[in-house]
């Protein structure tokens, strides 16, 4: 009977050690959850960025209006027979 009690106590100590300090312990699982949350946040940010880039690509493929707009604002181009006014503040 004493040996069974000693065996049960040893098993309890072993499982408590694994729960608090061993592999897949409570603190390690908490760290993994925090890393997972950070990775999910980063993945969502990258997904949003990709969606915006994809929408821009679709706009560029659809027509010349988007290309013309980019040429005007980014390159300062104007159409032939068009007058350009620059307002300084």
C-alpha cells in the first residue's frame, strides 16, 4: 500500500513539474499565444497592403484614366493644348 501511495505522489510531482516547468508548460503556451497574436496582426497588415496593391493594379488595367492621373500627379505631365496653373501658398 505504501508503494502505491509513493508511486501516486511521484506521478503527481512529475506531472506538476511538466505543467509548470517542462515542455508545453503554462508559461510557454502563453508565450506561443502572444507570438501567434503578433503573427496574425502582421499577416492582417500584409493582407490589407496586398489588397490595396491589387486594387491599384486592377485600376491600372481597366483604363487610361488611372494612368493619366498618375502621370499628372507623380510626373507633372500635362496634355497637349492644355494650360497648367500652379498655385503657391
